[in-house]
């Protein structure tokens, strides 16, 4: 890693605050005006913003940077987080299903992180998998707008699953902050 300085590198489009991802007026996560109506719309809005934050933290990196591990012995990388969240989205559908569970995307435990290698095809496949799995989970939950409805063999409430999804993305966005800072010094917003 290069030497850190007091002057931030020009790694963002921000001009007012060059150490931020985007100027506050241009941040796609900021919405001025009225907040969403209702609990479900609010939960969906928070989830969408955390999903966007994860993508922003990976933006502009090549496959080697995305696959770069944090600190030994950890296998965590930004690419691993993308793969992990695709796996988790798929698993959440298993929570709400009464049928046979969907197979794991990446196989054995921790394969989502262990298999995150510095190849552009792997990075592209991970982003495609994440988008596909997010859309499938969103579609499955759209059939159940009642947040108190209980689903699956264990009877998980839709509300609990929605909150868990937000928590999972929020936690991993914190990891992504640290991973990105190790790669190029860019810090979270």
C-alpha cells in the first residue's frame, strides 16, 4: 500500500468534499423530501440504499483489487462479500420456502470467500449472481406484503427477514469500508 498523506487522492467525483464518495447533493442514496410511506416501503428503502452502498464501495476497482484479502488469516475481500451476499440472498429464499432447499451457489462453507479469485470473469459472474439472487428474493417476498405473515418451515415473520436483510448488508458495508480503505485509502461516507 502506498504512503498515506493528508491530501486525499482524486478518486471520487466529489468536488465539494474530495474525501467523500460523492458530493451530498449528488449522492444517489440521499433522497430529499418525504420519506417512504409505511413500514414495508421504509424497509425496502433502507435495503436498497445498503445494496447501492456496497456497489459504490466496489466501484472502479479491477479484479485483483476486488479479490484482495484484508489481513491474514482472514479470507474476506470485496469480491468475497459480493459472492457471500449472493449466497445469503439465495439462502433467505430457503427460509421462506416449504419446499426443498435451493443448492448453495458456491458449495462448501466459506467457499464464497475462498473462491473469490482475481479474475475479471469471476468478478463479473459474482455481480451477475448477486443481481439475480436479489431479484429472486425480492420477487419471492413481494408475494407476501404482510410483514406479520409467517413463512417457511420455521415460521419466520416477513418483518424479521426484512430487518435481518438490512442488518446483513449494513454489517458488510462496514467491512467494505475497511477493505476499500486498505486498497486505495478511500473512506466511507
